[in-house]
C-alpha cells in the first residue's frame, strides 16, 4: 500500500522525446477557496451579483416618507455557508419591506451621487439617526445589507483577530468576484457584544465599517468636541479647510425599576378594604423602564458647545422630546392568582371533605353548644378537632358571612363614553350565554369572599381551610333561612331553578323553591276547609296509606276549589259550574336532578316508565274530582286540555278528540283509577323538606375539588366584570383579547372542559396585566399630594402644569399601543421594543411638565444634588436625573485621503452609556487615482 501511495505522489512523466516534462496538479482547493465559492453560490442564488442584480431591493438611494421606517417590517433570507473543516455560518440578506399602501419615494438624483452605490449614498440620510428597529442601520447608516453570523455561538463564533481577518478576506473576495455592491457585515464575538465589522465595494469606491468597543473610553471622547476630533483623525484630515460636519444628538433619561422575579404575595401586605369586592392589580410595580429621549436632529458642529467642562445640551432646549415605556412580563395579577389556585385544586381532584378539614359537621353543634360557656371566653381560638389552628377566627368568619347576605343599595351607573358603552354592552350580551351567577347577588358576593380568602393566605393548606370556614358558615346561614321559612335575598320570586345558570346557583335557587313551597303549603292549610281535623303527619303519608285510610267512599262535598271557569258547567249537571281545582306545584329540578331522573326512567320497563310520568296528571285528576263532584273525563279535558275537546255546533255539546277516545288512552285509564282527593290530602309530589335536606347534606359534606368546581364558573364571570370595571380608559388596548377571553369563559361554563378553563385563564392573565400596566403607568404622571407646595394658594398654579385626564389617557394609550415593526435580523436584540411617542409642547407644555415631575421624583435627582451641594436642595424647580445614555451621529462629505479628487459620504455614530463606549465608523475611500 505504501508503494502505491508513493507512486501516486510522484509527478507524471510523459515520454515523447529526449526532454522530460513534470506536470503539477493545481486542482486541489483550499478551505478558504471552498468558503469563497459557497458565498458566491449564495449571492448568485439570490441574484445579488453582476451589473444589474434583480435581487437587490434598494438599487439606488431613495428618500423615505415620514413614517415609512416606523411602519415598515424588516424581511430577511438566510442560507448556511460552511468554512471547512468544521465551522458553519449563516449568510443573511436583510432589507426593509414596504407596508401595504406605502412605498419609497425616488430621490432626485444628483450628479455627485450618481456613481455611488445605494449603501454609500444612504450614509447621508438622517432617517438612520437613532433608528431603533435595526441595530446595524443605527450604527452604520445602511438600510439593506448582508450579515455573516455564526450558527452556533460556542463553536462557530469568531473571537480572534486572525480568524476575523481570514473570514473577512474570504468574504471580500467573494463579493468582489460576484460584483455585489451590498454592504456585508461580520459578527465578531458573542451576540450580546453587538460588534460588527464589514465593507462595501463599488468599483473603485470602498466603504469600510469599523467598530470601537471598550468599557473605559477616554473622558474627552464622551463629548462632542472629542468625538469630532476622533472623526477627523480617522479621516486622515490634513486639508487646510475645516470639515463641514453635521451632528445629530440624542440624550436618554431612563428611570428603571429592576427586579428579576416575582415573589409570592406577602399575606401581611394584603389589606382588605371590602371583603365582598375583588382586588385588582399586582403586588409589584409593572413599569420596568421609562425613557425620555431628547434630541437635536441636525446641527452644525459649530452651533453647539459640548466639551468636558461645559455643554449646551440642555434638555429644555431640545427641539424634539419622545418617550417610551416597557413593562415587566410574567407577573401574575390578583385575579389570575386566585383563579389559577382554584383551577389547580380542581385538577388535583382532592377527595378531602370540609368535614375532614374543619373536623365538625355542619349539623353536629350540640357539643359546641354544651361547652359554649367555656368556649366563649376564648372566642378567637380557632382550634378544630383535626388538631391545627384554623386561619380565620370566629368573629371574622361571622362578619364576612354577614356581609355576604347584607342587602346593599344599587349604585347609580356612571356615565360612560359611547365607544366603551358599546363595547361593554357587547361583552354583557355575550356573558348572558354563560352558565354562571347573576351579578351582585349574595351568591356572587360569596364567590368574591372565597377568592379573597385564597389571596389572603400564604399556602394552599390555609387557603383551602379559610375557604371551607366561610363555606361552612355560609351553609349554616342558608339553613337559618330555611328553618325560619324566610326568603333568600333577591330570590323571592323564583319558582323553578334557572337551568341557564351554574349548578351552585341552581341548588341555592332550589332551596328558595323549597322555602316557597312550604310557605304555600302552610297558607293552603290555613285557608282550606277541615284543615283543623287533619294533621301534618297525614299529609306526609304515602299514597298507599292514603288509599287504605280513605277507602273508596266518594267525596260528597266539593273541596279544594279556586274559582269557577267562566261559561263552563258540568256536562252531567248543567246547573253546576265547573271549578278550577287547587293543584300541587310541579316538582322543580336542578340539572343534576334532571339527569338523575332521566337515568331512572331509562332503567325501568316501558309500562312502569309511563306510569312514573303520570304522577302529576293523576294528582290533577284527583284534585279536579274533589272540586267538582259528579264530573266526567270530558269536563277535565275541557279544563286541562281544551284542544282535545271538540265542540258540536249543532246541539251545543261536544265530544273528545280522536286520540282521547281510543280504548287504550292513558288519560282514560288514569281517570278511572283516580279518586276525588283534595290537594291537601294527597301525597306530595314535591317533598320540599326532603329536597332541601339533600342539598344541605351535599353542601355540608362536599369534597374540596367539588366545591371549587362549583364556584369556578361564577368566579370566572365575576372576574370578567371586575376587569370591565377597570377597563374603561384602556379598553382599546385589550378589546380583541377581551372578546376572546369572554368567549372561552362562556364555553367553559357550558361544557365544564378544563382545557377551556386553561385557555380562558391565559387570556385573563394577559388582559389583567395589560390593564394593570396602563393603571400603573398613568398613575406615575398624575399629581400626588407630595407634588403640591406647602402654600395652599399655589395648589391651583401647580395643577395648571399637569396634563388633564384626557391628555394623559391619550399619551399613555399611545405609549402602550405603539406596535413595533418586525425588527431587522442582526443576531442581537434592540433595546427599544416600543415605538417612541412624541411629547408635544415640550418642554413647558402640560404633558411635558407631567413627564418632568416623574423624572424629578427619581431618587438620583436628590443624590446628585447631595453630591454637588453637600445637601438636598429645597428648590421647587423640577430637575432632571443624570443622563443615562448619549448618542451622537456625525456626518460629512469629504475625501478620505489627502489628494483624492472626490468627496465621499462619511459617517460616525457614538454610543456612550456610563463606562461603555462604542463608536461605529462608516468611512468611504475613492481608489480611482490611488
């Protein structure tokens, strides 16, 4: 094998005469050459090469419309390229994409710039000044470019100058071979360093893009005079005439509220003003950062003095003020906290009952009553049989439950703006489809109290125990209403449970139905003949007992009459009027009772199923016979189902309809078996005592997760109404998410699907946070008591220099609604994530004064005064905190080298942030006569 290799490595010898020729193989390609070829292939694929490249989006320099760059989205196309043996890069073409209905305007081309590529001519455009959505545009002044960045930071990033020079030389060769006139940038170091170098080659004109980044710049370079000197040095200026440098400057004043994470709510800090009102907001200030951007868009260098010792850069003199605000994300609001805890308990399916937690059943009070004299001396002791202290003392529980049943006056509705009133009406219309709890009822108050209990306590064990304490006391109060035969608040006129509401509300309505049924029964006893000879035990007896007791003897005297039917007499006794009987009320049912009844009917044979459904009909027939002695089936049909009795026009009589005349008709069979028994002596179809006790037993022994499942529909809807109370000023920011949230909540209440609940909670979290962000930000611009001077006479003057409510609302809404365009790909994140909002009337307008008050309240103002004056000044003048960041952009048109016949666009951007010093240079050289 070695011999074969040696033979292959020997030069090829051709024999054709006396001379011997050696031919060396030059087809072996190096790593750099492979890289160059791969870059060229991508440029050809994108149509970026040649004299007329179709893939270039910006072939000539154009002026932008006023809002083009604020509205445009940045597009990009990426392709991987390999640098053998094992380094991989991403080559990305980036350009601004015009939004619909907006296009760039072609500039009037001047003769001086006809020979320049768009990337070079763009260096003179002011639109790149402080542009936030493209880092490379902001730093170097180009709008369309190509970026070479590593695919994997740890393996492919460039960290040494040797590697950078090797890669950069290969890229420049590839671009020169392809005749691509787009600027190309190479990322150096890690993405968070934001360090780029690059070049643009357009024939004999070349622009180099350089970055200077250090954490300790020279003091003289942190002001305009030093930066202008640095700019001249890099231009190798030795001309007799001074350079005509224009400057754009932006000063940033930033107030930050930094914290890394959201801590659990401290129970001691949670103060309850009204236990029946849901809280709103968060336990953190949501405003993360507020920035005031004061700018001088274009100045001659000579027009301003900015040196180490003195500066004219006074924010009061800045012609343009803009502001941005950002917020902490992922912070949970109070509503979301409490509802999420409910959802977690539901999903846990905790089978523990409230009896297991509290250690005492609702009914078993005899022991407590027996030792009442002992326990009263320690009424605040909250021990239970299980063996741990309960979170709420007895007096607190009593007071809170008393507030639940307390009847409060309905507040007058405040006037709403027409757009919000329409939005509110649509939300309420949609919420009517939710199977929940009517607003502001005592059951709604119960939900609010339970949610407050969850927020008050620190851990799940105490949260559940507090909820169980309130629930137990609530059930005991319901029992008092039942025992004393009193109507439940706001439920007096309820006849049957409303199946369009949630199960909890249906069951409480059912208790009211039981109360109402018992009250009617008592009234009926008082008004019924022979009531004194009947006792209650006879009334409650079973039907079999009634049959045995009464035998078959007919009732000779009418009983249980309401009133005669006008114009109707008995067919067999034409001289006797037909009377409407007193009948039993139909049995009200909740949805779970209906399901149980349907399952029962489905489980029994056909004949028994029919008979089970005829109890009401039989009761009505018996009552009719008792009220109308001597009546017949035709008389009953005339009253109960008039459509089944056909009048005979000839003789004035009539007959039963065809279906009633059939031999096997159920009504006839039931009529034959019915005996004249007044309603007061019938077996009850609806035993209100039994039904009420079943509900109380269910409530008293309910499992924890069943309890939270009962309250969840009502909790979600009452949370929506709480959000609506706070959303009037900022509803435009949340209306789409709000509508989706309402839709999901309605869907959950109807289907009880936990996935719908999760989706609803996610949307609720987003909406609640957005409203809280608005409230937090707006409150920072509003006047506080500390903002007024000690002299009351100055209060009116102070108020004049604060924006009114409508102005603040519009300003804060604009701060929060500015949708940032899609950012340019640069493998690094721009700092600004919201569109800056202009502050009109600065620096002395009412809105600007509100901003100045906010800045004046920054702690650094007092600290700076203490450092300079050896104490805090008593001056009432509104001051600015120290400048957080400076941006300078210097431009000129000048030759790069001495003796060059043509002037080229030159640009330098400087970013000074504390000790961080960054300079980005775009320097153009004409090599035509070099």
